């Protein structure tokens, strides 16, 4: 049975991973991607959902809702990671890389969520740079989340100072 501390640790770690992922994505956006591409998938998803409902959404609202979505999935993945880590005591580099690989695999291939929702192009239509950024941010999120979960877990194991 999951404990509240595992859930809280995981959600916190996932939000830390989301912050790191966003920083890496923004940096790679500026340094690697051409001006006609960007890695801002969550706001594009919000725009897509609004258009599917026949609505037009202001860009500011796309970003607000996209940010909420980003932190929400980050917290959910962090909880899932912490539950698995609690059971198997994973090394954060291995567990984080595995989680990043899983996230990439369910998001960016032809059958992945980002492609199926049409917020990202299929691999054969995507530039190599965009594929690199997509893989990088998924891996970054996984590893940052895993190390944050590990650090929080170690902190909880320490005896209180006194």
C-alpha cells in the first residue's frame, strides 16, 4: 500500500523534474531549433483541444493550461516513479533513464500521444534537431525526477538533528 510520504515525495520530485525539463527545453529551443520549430508541446496540446471543441483559445490561456498540464503529468510520473522505486530501490540514473525512455516511447513515435493528437509531427516529417530535443527533454525529465526522488528519500531516512 503506497504511503502518503511516497506520494508526496513522488509528486514533488516530478514537479522538480518538470522545472528542469522546461529549462532544458527552453535552452535547446533557443540554441538548437530553427525559428520555425519549438518544443512547446503542452501549449500546442491545449490549442488542439480547444480547436477540437470548435473554440479559439488566447495564447496566454494556452500557456497557463499547458503549464498546469505539464506540472500535472510531471507529478503523476513522479508518483509512479516513487512507487516503483520504493519497491525496487532503483539507481536514479538507471531508473530515470528508463522512465525518460518510456515517456519518449509513448509520446513521440508515429503511434505516440503527441503525434496522434497532432501536436508533434511524425518522426519521418520531424527534423533531426526536433527529435534530438524531444529525446533530450524526456530523458532530462526522467533523470531529474529520479534524482529528486532519491534525494528526498535519503532525506527522510536521515535521523533528525538535535
